[in-house]
C-alpha cells in the first residue's frame, strides 16, 4: 500500500511529504501547475493548453516533452499514480 502524501502550499511552490518514506519534495511553480492540473483530471494535452495560456507561449514539441517528462518524474517518485 502506498503511503499518504501531505501537500503544503508554499506560495507559488508546493511541498509534498510522503509519510511512509519520510521524504519531502518541493515542486517549483511549473511542476506544481502540472501536478495540480493532472490531479484535477486533465490529460497532458489539456495541461499544455493551460500552460500556453498562462505563460503566453506557443505549444510545441519542447512543451509537450517537458510536460510528459514532469509527469513521468512525478510518477517515478510515486507522487502521481499510474491511474491518476
């Protein structure tokens, strides 16, 4: 069974504390946005669209790979489940 993750708002950043592993992860504002939107049920394409709106950038291969890389890193650290 996975341990509980406690989230604490740190202004623009988000601190995630894994109780079972007694470890802390600090998400910068961009990673926090990906994490929050993914947890709200958005898929990577929708997350990219939201990021384009917020940061006023064009969608592209770099943004797609950055979003996917962030999601994969969060999954590898078990901060997002495969089925989230």
